[in-house]
C-alpha cells in the first residue's frame, strides 16, 4: 500500500520560488497542506535588480487554490528576515528548501571578483544564512528538514563555472555536516543536483529538450526527502527528466607503504596505476570510514 505524504500543519520555506523549480516545489508543498513562505528577491539570472512580482504571483496562486502562503522578497543573504516571515505569519518553520540561484559564467582566466563573490553570496552564503536562522527553531521543536540544491557542475565541474561549481559542491559538504549535527534533533538534511527547465538552461538546451525537463519531475523527490516519515539524511541525489539516482563516494584500495621508512614521489609513480585502480573499491560513509586505512597503516584504530 502506497503511503500518503502530507504536510498538514507544516511550514515550508522555499527560496527562489518565484519561478522554475522553486515555484514547482512551493505549489506542490501547498497542495499537500503546507503553509508556504514563497521567497524570491526577483532579480535577473545574473543577480541584478529586484521585483516582488514572481513571489506575489506564486503566493497568490497558492491562495487561489485554497492553500496558505506568504510572499517574501528578501535576499537569501538576509536569512533571518526570511525565517522571521515564517514565524510571524505561521508561528514555526519545519522545512527549508534552499533553491535560489544565479549564474555569472566566465572562464577562470577572465573571472573577476564580483563574479565569484555574488555567486558565493547567493548559493553558499545564502543557504547557510537561511538554514542557520531556522536551525534553533528546528532544534527546539525536535524536527526539521533541509534540502540544498547542488548541481552536476559542482560534482563534475564545468567550463566557465568555477564560481558556481565551487559553491555547489560546497553545499554538499554543508549538507553532510548538517546531517551529522542534526541527527540528535530529528533534523534531516539532503542535497539534490537537479536537471530541469529554468532560465539557467534556456541558452543550453533546445525548446524540445526544455519541454521534456519539467520541474514537476524534480519536485516529488524534494517532497519525499522532506517528509516527516523520511529517515534519509546526508545524501546526494541526481534528478531530472523522470530519472533519479543516489550518489556516493568511491575509494580505491590504494597503496600502503611502511610509515617508518622514507617515501618518495618515484615510489608512488611506480605504482600509479594500482593507486588509481577502482577494482574492489569501498564506499566510505563518513570521515571515520575514510581514514581507517591510513590509521591502520600506522598501527592505530579510530
């Protein structure tokens, strides 16, 4: 029997919810009974300007369907104000979906500090600020769900996106640490690397491709990860076009040298192929798992 996921009495913050993925998330959470803070600064793709139109439109659509929503136009850098909107209107905050994002694509050689700083402030600092403001309230109530929006660019890298990819992989590290620190308080944190039609992809994919990459094919995973019954935490998922996959780190068997003897670059070079051979690879789930080989090689245990 399929278990019904609902969000009655839950308060959800979705950043960047004025269009695209964020809009899809907000509408679906509301359809399932959530009270939604529809956050969107209303700037353009490059982070310039502001407008209340996007957030107002989505909040109004939720209300017209019989749901409950409030628009918020603060920058994600002002996470405290976004969370305060949830508390002032709905009295609590249960879920944060950090979705807001911009692009400042430029090859690394031509990148300027403003390109780096603005992308960092929206993606990584912004996610930190909103989650950090919500954190004490989640701890106090013994419940919280956080989804951070990473990217394939962060996982694999991409030409012209040194700023974007660095921040997106940084969100994965943030997610994993929040999962560890939130474990005792029933706070679950996960990250997604979505592929969906949005203004970010309008110059990359054809109209036919964009029409197939519906945001509504990403949102169900977010809804599942944020469910009260979900135990999933500290995980990273790729999702888009009706396909969903969970990713994990892979560690080769590696090389072992006598730690009491000197080690040279030439010794490593001589066994380079073995070092990079993933036959019999393991999949560490924590820093402790990852360090077992090194500690074992020096005769210590963790």
